[in-house]
């Protein structure tokens, strides 16, 4: 049987997304299942089980790409810790190659979302981009000359931990204060609303809220909601201007759950990006919304598998 497809797996803290990708980046089949918590072997077996349910024979697969929510030793595909799924010191690449009898490639999920957007999404046609995902936290991937830029110990691109507000009293999950994630993420916006309400601010919002409700209130011209969004846009625009000065990408792609607010968020980000940018770089770097949604990770994992076999 002719080998002609790639398997892309996007492991999340809540769900596993798996897809069969052809050589052109088209998804032939995809499935989703809940992530087993703290059970490494059960998760690996589920990967194999889901692959068997796609309708594509394993004999038709060339290789496998896997994205995980954490740091990966890209040399051997090992992982020291994945807090979100309860893994410690696992040899993911080696273990999956035994189960699939296929070459397996492993990388960070944000890096693979960036690859996916470059191949088939908002970054199509360019080879230098930064993809920022804004959700519970802030993730990012940097693509240079159509390849993931890993840096030392695969730590490059963690812009969520740029020290952006030295006066912040919000502590980041990394242990520091003033990280971009403490100003821009959905969690950060919710925390800022709660603090404002505790201080007596009037608003349509209540303490029991989601980021989506902040944007809904902003559409109704709620002053507090507008201020919270403006604050997030200010710090993200500043961070993106700094990144552009350092990397000069063709595009910056913004994705994640918060990006669903679209122009309500993107318009002020563009304004601050223009304000803080130097050397007219903002005129040369396009800010766009991600296009692939939940498919970005599996398409990027498919491209990781494809390029791994081509090198």
C-alpha cells in the first residue's frame, strides 16, 4: 500500500486533537477525545486507538508529528515535565515510534500552531512570522526561514514571559511579576475586572465572568470592559513592537480564544503597535488574525512530520 499521508497529533491539557494530513496540508480525517490525566501509557494507547479510527490505514502513513503543551528536547523528543497532563520524564518520541513503527517528531504545541498558520493559514506565502496565541495564558511560536526557531534549550519565543510591566502586582505562573501574560491573557483580563469591581467600579460585569463576557460588555460600551481591553492591547502592542524590532517578521498572527473578539481587540493592538514601533517596521509587518482555529496544531504537526522526513 502506498505511503502518502502524515499523522498530526495536538495534545492539550483537556483534549487530544488528531488528524491525517496529505502532502498539500489538507486534513483528510480528524478526531478528538478527552486527554487522560496523569496516565502516560493510557494517552499513548489512545493516540494509536484514534489513529485506527480515522479510516486511513497505518500502512498509508509516512510519519507522525506530535505537539505538546510544554518544553521538548527536540533532539530526542523527550519531555522532562508536562504539568497540564501530569507527565514527568518521558521519552515520547522513542515510545511512540515503538507503538506506530513509524518515524515520530515532537515539538511544542505553540510552535506547531505557528507552522500550521504558515503552511495553510494566515501566514501562507511568507517564511518569517510570529504566531501569538492568547487564551488562559499567552503562547507563541517563531518561524524564521520557514523553520521553527528553537533557540537555546528550545526556549525561544516565550513572549508571554517578557517583563512588560515592572510595577505589576500580579504574579505570573513562572514566579515573576509583570510578565506579558499577567496583562494580556484571558486570566489577566478577568483578574483586572475583579480588582476594579472590588474597588467599587460600576460595570455591567460581575465577579463571576469569562473573557467572552468582557468583550460582550465592551460592545455595549461598558467603560470598564473597554478599559480592560485597551490595557491588554497596550501591553500586547508594546510587546509586538519589541519583537518586530528584534526579528522583523513578515507577519504577526494572533490566535487563541481571545482572538475571537476580532476587530474589537485587533484594532487597538494595531494602534499601539504603530505607536511603539521604530524604523517604520509597523508598516512592513502585517498584524492578522489566525485562520485555522483548532486545526492549526494538527496541520502544524503534519508539516513537522513531513519536513522531518524530507531532511
